[in-house]
């Protein structure tokens, strides 16, 4: 084989990319230092876009279709190379393919709990998790601001980089929404709609569009969940006496299941609810109670009840209005 045949064989005549996996977002055509032949065929499939990069400078952009690489189809590169119309020499250029399909089910989450002001629990710590969909809408922006000259970029790299963006933006949207943690689940869609435009502002400079944003779960601190469970149980019964008996029965059952340990703990829990019911009777907060315990008469008893009353208010069992009314009533006895 002669020298001319060898050089001709080294020229690239067909440029194409068939995506072999679903995770590649940028792929550089492996030219192996070969030259592209004048008139070579470039194939760009649907959901793809191609950039020609000449010595680090973005030249021409090719949309889906089949393109014959001549000066008419490469106006910017022709200018950069100072070619005259109808050049017939091979040329060297870096070819980057971009996948512009929608990448789905990217994960996000709050690495640390978000501290929120809650209308019911005052301040709470919330962790949240979810998914989002993105796609490249501006390949030159993405190339300059994120991908650079890397020959391959995986969507996992983008997902990892965006974690530090999504979490604080979610916290910002959640604070603005002022939704109680108890109502958060029913407001997932609304919160997602609030965060989408806020997050899009940070993605736009990278040429990325946020297609969808979902919140899939939220979690509360253990003590808040336990309190919420107690409130739920209390709302399920309409008689505090029945509720007290129910709690005491559960405590005895737990003690029987574990005779060597935890019995006192179980009974103590039951007695704790019994004490709560007794205090509610003293405060006349149980309208169904027919035999309330006599009101405290001594100053010490009244001060003790005031303290316990304050603890009930802080735990959310009493409202501010109920607290103020009972406080006024007790102070009047001094």
C-alpha cells in the first residue's frame, strides 16, 4: 500500500454516535489524532446535538440530521480556519456529542436536617428526599460551564454536583411556604411547584432545564413523631377515662411480655397518662368528667398547678388562650 493510500485510509469519512448506555450525557468522538475528510458525513440523531471545537473554541453546532461537512455547513469553523470557499483539504477538529433527552429519577436529599419554624411545634428539624428530571437545552453553555474538555460525562456526575444546589433551595422554598410539618405530605405537589422556578435559576447558567421536581418523603425528629402519635391516639378516643384505661392496659400487657426488664417502664408510661388525665380533670378541661378532683386551695398547690399548666402549653396540649384563662383563674385564688 502506497503512502497516499495510507493517508487516505487515516481520514475520517463518517462521524456518528449510537448511544450504548442511558447514562452518558456528553461523548467525544474518538478521532485518534486523525483528520476529518472534506465532505465527510456527520449524523446527528434525534435528542442529540453536536459541537465542533477548534483549538478550545466552540465553532459550529449541528442539530439532528445528516450533514455533509463542507464550508457551507461550517461557517464559523470556515472563518476560524480562514478557509476559502471550496476547500479540499482534510481538517482537524474536536467533535462532541450531547444527549438532550430527559434524564429521569435523579436523587436528591437533605444531608442534614433543616430547622424550620412551625406554627404548631415552634421549631422542628425536617429531612426530605425526592427525585427530579433534567435535560440539556443549551449544549454550548453546558460545555463551557460544566463539561469542559472531558471526553465523557455521565449523568451521575451532574447529579452529584447538583446535590449541593437542590438541598438549600428546597430549604428556602419550605421556609417560604410556612406549611406545618403535619400538613407537609398533603402539600408535596405545591412545594414542588414552588421550588422548581427557584432551582431553575441556578440551573439556567449551565444550560440545564429542570423538567420535574418531586418530594417523595419527609421525616421528623423522633420526639416530634412520638408526640404526634400521642396526639393521634388522643384524638381517636372521646373519653379521657377510657383513654387512661387503654394506656394502663397496654402498660400491663408490656410488663407481662417482659417480666425481667422494662416492666416499671411500661407501668410508668401508663401511670403517666393517668396523671395527665388527673391533671386535665383538675383544670376542668374534660367536659365529660362528672367527678372532678377538688380544686387546689393552698398557695403551694396553686403554684404547682401553674407550673404543670405551663408544661402542657409548651408541649402543645393547651393553647395560649386556654393557658391564659386557667392561669387567671388560679391566680385569682391566691
